[in-house]
C-alpha cells in the first residue's frame, strides 16, 4: 500500500513510518521540521537521526500541511491512505500562541481533507487527542461527551468535526484515533515522564501537578500499532481510543521512576495544572474488537525501556 504520513519526523509519526517500512509498504512523508521553540536545532537533528535510524526507503517532502502547494507535492505518489499527525504537539504551545497553533491544527487538517477528496484516497486517519473529552473518569468510551478544557483540545475536536463533515458531504472515509500519555525512547525532554526521569536521575526534587490525577500512559510502539491498525482495517468512519487501558496516578508514576532509577529524589505536589483536565482510564474495547488492537507493553516494562534509552542519552 502507498501511505502518506504527515508529521512523520515527530515522536509517534517516526515510529509509524518505521513500522510501515518494516511491513513492506510504500511510504511517503511530509514534515516541516519545526522546533516549536522547545529544543535546540542541533539537538533536534540528533533526535531525528535516532527516530529515523530504522527507516527504509521513504519519499520525503519538506513542507507545512497548512500550505496547499506543499501538500500537493506530498500527494505526488498518489497515496492509498493518509495518516495525519502533523500538529502543534502540546497544549501549552497552542495556549502560548493560539493564532498559529489553532490554524495549524484546524487549517492543516482541512487542507489534508480537501486533497484527500480530490485525489482521492481510501481513508484518512486523523490523530486527535484524549484531551477532547475534558475531565473524564475511568471507563470513558468514544461516544462520551466532549468538553475540552484548553485551546489545544478545542482545536482537535473542531478538526474532528471537519473530518466527519468531509465524510458526510464529500465521501472521504476516515478513522479518528485518540491516544493518551504516549512515552518511550525518542521522546523530547519536556513531557511529564521525561521530566520525572531527568529529575530522578539527578536526585532532584520531582514536582508533580496533582499527584492524584491519572494518565493512561501508553508506550509509543503500542500507539503506533493501533494507528496502523486503524489505517489498514476495514473498519472506518468511527473513533477509537488507542491507549494502554490502564491509567495510574502521577504520584505512582513518579514513585515508580524513583524506584527504577534508585534515586533519592523527593516528590512535591505543587497542585493541579489548570491547563490539563482530570483524566482516567479510557475504554479501548472498540479498538480491541474491531481493529484487533492489543497493547503489549506494560507501564513497568515501558519505563525500563525508556530509562535504558535515557541513560545513554543524558
């Protein structure tokens, strides 16, 4: 199959490309190499080299998904499927610069949908976020009410609505994927588990925003597998929670990191971060039943793999 991956240099996108190449698919990519102001360009080059170390032959296009000419070039291989991950990757980044962040998420998605209709493709997979649910409890299913608490989530749920609109009015088939708390080797240093590890490995105090809040942390390989399964499955025109299906509290996560690293760090709860919702375990039964999705990496095993990578990196 010919598959176009947007945001392919990113943490999740690069793993998807790696797996698609190993499966023998004809893969093309588009990415603008944006640093988002959170990583030094030279460090980003090193990170890209690691993320792409197992890629096979890939047709690469440098460009922005919000730019029609850039996207048109990326469609030259005539993809059968499009996996759309290109997006401002953090809620805090969109909150800091909503004029660009919201346009990137919504405008970029609409641009991709327009091209998917004109080409056309068999299916577009839109990678959304579990944050679209807002505050949610354990067992939340895909048909739950959506009540975003930040601009990032508002933009993602609006983009989801455009995906559904393009199906209803123009016949573009889709799958929507909602991941949560993705972590593992190749991630940047500014995510919650990354910060826990870096602080623990330096025996520094670990600051936790509301230690009782939970996150359905998901190892990156499981996330990538679920997105690929949503792409190639006959199931379409619906949403899927693609997570580990087992949330743990942030305090418990910090304690596990301390235990694994043998750290002397103390944990200090600095109160809830208003930007992020109250979360829990997402129901993944639909993905299991219709996609054959089965997360295989436990949180404990994932932490060990991530720790091993960070030890060589730091």
